[in-house]
C-alpha cells in the first residue's frame, strides 16, 4: 500500500508533497501577468528549493506586491512575432534549459457587435493558435526541450458556452465541433510537438476562474465586486439578475491558486499525456452566496422575483439530446455597467478611493464573462 503525505497552505487543504530530491527545477510560465500565470508564479515561488528559476514570459511584467520573487525573472516577449525573434529573445535572456512549461498565454478579441463574449470564433482560433504555434517553434529554434508541457484550456472544451452539455463532463468525452474552438488546434499542435520532441504533455481544464489580479479577460470576482460597490454607492438593493434556475444551480468554480497547485502536481507527479478537469469541488450556488456578497458590502438583497424576464435560447445542444436550452434574466450586467448613473457612480468611487481605473473599460469583455459564469450555460433548461 502506498502512502501519500498531504499538507495545507492557508485555505487550501490536501495539497501534495514532493520528495526532497525534486529540487533545482527551472520553469517557464507564459502569460505570467494574467490571472492563471500570476497565481502559478506565486505557488512556484513559495518553494525556491524546488523551483530555483522561474522565467515569466509576457509582454508586460507580472504585478506582484513587493516585486518579483528572487527566483523569478520577467522576460518581455510577444508570441505574435516571428518564432525566430522569440527564440532570440529566449537565448538573449540566458534561458538554456527548462524542465517544465506552464502555458497560459491568451488573447481575447473584442466580441462582435451585439453578440456574446466569444462570438468572434474565427479570430479567437487564429490569434490563440498563433500564440502557441509560434512559442512551440521558438522552443525548437532555441534548442529548449521541456520534460513536461502543461497547456491550460478550460470547460469550453466540452461546449459549455454553446448550450446544455453532458453531465458529468469527463476528460475522455469527444470534442464538440459545432463551431470552431481554439482549444482543439492548440491541443493538436501540442500533441504534434511532443511526439516530435519526446516531451510529455498535460492539459488542465478549469471552470470559471476566480482570483485577484489587475487585469484579466475572464474573472468572475471583479464584475461582481463592481456591481456590489456601485449598488452600495447608489443606495440600492443588490438584485440578482437571473431567475430561480440560475439562483439554485450548483456552479463549478476554479480558484486560480488551487488550479496552480493542481497543475504543479500534473507535471511533477501526474501521468504524462493526460487531460485533467480542475475545479474546487466545493458546494456553490448563488442562493447561498448572494446574501454573503450583500453582507460584505452592507446591502439589502433581492433574490429571484416573480415578473418579467428576458428569455434566451442557446444556438446548440452540445449533448445532442434533450433539446436546446433557455435561460432567463432581468437585465444584463454588461448593459447595466454602461448606464450613465453607474458610470458616474464608479467615477465618484474611483476619485474617493484613489483607484487607478477611473472608468470601467471594455464592459462587454469584462462583464460579458460574468453573464456566462453567473447564469451558467450548464444551467440552461430544456426548451
């Protein structure tokens, strides 16, 4: 019988331990200034005896309170450039060896006018495939071969953004090819690279990611915090904008820190060449959370009420049975944030508290994600 020691770090429990001989490793984290790369850096940097060098590759440096850890170095690179230029950047930075790569680079193109967050699927595929293709080619050109390459994708692998999906979602489920999805060409590129170089691969697939970073294309915490803060400033109750189905549906959330612990385990102890679903696995529904959110801001709150709702129907039924799905909401947060009274309230809050962000930028990008994560497509009912 094998025995596995586990430990706790803060609120995270049951975390793996590693042998003392697992030491002196070099990691590359791409997209290190985003929500996932930020937390991976924080997790790895806690153990300099294990990770002696961490290269953070991104156009902008990670904004870490107190500056980068002593075992981390930022290398400014743009993965949309020619792979030869990227390889030169790697070499000039003195990167001559890497044990493990954690790939989080992502670009969120603006959505099509009046459409959802991921509506420009062709541009999503083009630009995000290019990020990975160029980086893989640059690794070859720079003579770098990792032992393991971890690519983070997500629950869109299962088509949750398209409509009702099979439950439970399992890593061996077939691809949902109802429309282009950049996760699939990214996987194919990684599989090809690993077969040619002998590197092992892993794919981490979290749900809606939670964390605190200055900027993230998809972070549920920020729009909900803005909604509560502005609502308090306007002296209004915190109204839940969806119906009873969205109120009570159990939602799978993935904290960025726990994702990082899991993805470190993947490359150090997990079997190679496997996908892994990654989520907190704690009970979460807005019925329990909404009163807490209101309480943190000293607000009265309202749950779902009888009355008029705007009805939405999904374009697809990814599970291929049971029909399409519908969701109901009172209002859209992406529309709410564009109201003049909301913009004025945020400007006043920004002035009062000395906030860097004086206006709420890119509302469709930032608040559009809250629409999907809050009234989750997994909660769509059958038509």
